[in-house]
């Protein structure tokens, strides 16, 4: 299997990205290839510094980098030799023999989405791809979709996200019968926009789906659903709010204990670390762009080496799962209505 990594994307690139890539080699098969896309001189120098000579590493030189603050569409059009563009092309159906089975980037999310749709295309029955992120909660991990690919979804998009999220929860997280719900201002039938209500009716008719209806914000961490569907704005805001709140709470608890009783803080530290580890997004590596014809994992902009190492493992798992065929087959019945 050939897995590509955008070495130049992310707040901590290229150092942390490369560290994660080198660490991931221990988890790959001997027949796998890790394709590093970026500035070849930087990559080769770092390999020499770290004395990394693994034959499974392949370097693809890219002369351009898409910045985190650049316009995604303009950057994709103007920077054809960027690491994001090259990775998406190599993962697309028109790629030659050195095609990528999966690729990962912690770079510009919009550019990853745009490049994936341009070069990899959508699965035949997918109307609009969505980013599915695993969110650790007090009741275990859940799938939240979408978190930024589609800020103004139609009802059919939301309905398809429910089915794709269900397939991901089953195939990758191992949840036997995921409870699927749409994020709303309340659980009552009458609440929400007309689009939400139409999406609800589409999901109610979806075969083999354990659809629960609407769920409100507090239900996310209470364990009311295993797959939560929302638009890209709400999903992205909710994700970052949860990350900031979680980090702040842990720091505040640690500070209060340290000030109250330093000896208690020493005894309590292992417990805090274990709890934090269960709620640490670095453990999940990256979020797949579900619905594209291939595998693209988008990692957090602040990814560290551990994030990338876990992303490589998750990308390999996804590419080997056959999940895209399952998604495409299940979405055949949920299509955008054709205007008469």
C-alpha cells in the first residue's frame, strides 16, 4: 500500500510531520511505501540528521506550498506543484502506476477539500463530500459530520452524511449499530429549519439505519448518539469549542490542585494524564473526507508527530477497509431530486 503525507502542511511543519512519518514506519507492513511530498532538500536533510534510511520511504519533490491563510480555490488553481495538489493528483483515478492509496495533510483544510474533489472526484452516488471527525466523549468516541467541507448543505447532503457517518462508525470504529442523529436546537419534531426536517425524513427512510431523529448540543457528550450530522459551520465551531474547553478545564483543575495541595497534585497527575489521553484528538490522527473516490485524511493544523503517526495508521486502515464501496452502494437510494 502507498500512503502519501504532505510534509509542508500544518503549524508544526515540516519537523513534527516528518517525525511522525518516521515513527509510523514501525506500524506499516514491509510491502508498504510512505510517500513524502514536499521540499526534497528539507526532507533529505532531515532523514540524514535522524539517520533514517528505510527503503520504504519515497520522496516526491514539490516546489510550492499552500499556506494556511490562502484562498483554497485560488491556491489550487495557481499552485499546481504544491504538496496538496500533487498528493490529490497521485490519489486520483487518472494517476499513473505510482498511485497513492491514501494521503494525509495537516495543511489548509479548504485546499485539501478542493483538490480532492478536483482530482479524486466524488464517488458516483455522492452529492457532496463531508469531513467526518472522531470526537472523544464521556461515553466513548462518536462521529461528527460535517466539520468544514460544506457550510450550506442541502437536505440530501445532510441525509447522505448520516449514512456515510454510519458506515464509518461501523467499519472503522467498530460500533455495531450506531445511533444516528441530526444536530438541532432541540429534540422536538417541530424544531429546526425546513432543511433539517427534510433531511430527517430522508434518514427515516434509509434502509438499515438506526436513526434517532434530532439531538441537541448537550446530548453530544451525554452519549445520546454515535453519529451526529450537522452543517460545516456548526460542526467546525462545536469541534473547536470542545477542544478549547477540554484543554482549559484540564489546566484549571491541575492549577487548583497544585495550589491547594502540591503533594496531592503529584498523586493526582497520573489520573489526569489517563483522562486527558482518552479525550486527546491526537490519538485519532485525522478526519477522512468521506464521499471522495479515494482516501484523504485531514489532520488538525496543530498536529504533532503523534498525530501524524496515528493518521498514517488510520489512513492505511481506511484504504484497506473497502469502505468507499459500502458507502457508494448504500447511497444509491439517497439522491438529490431531479427538477422536473
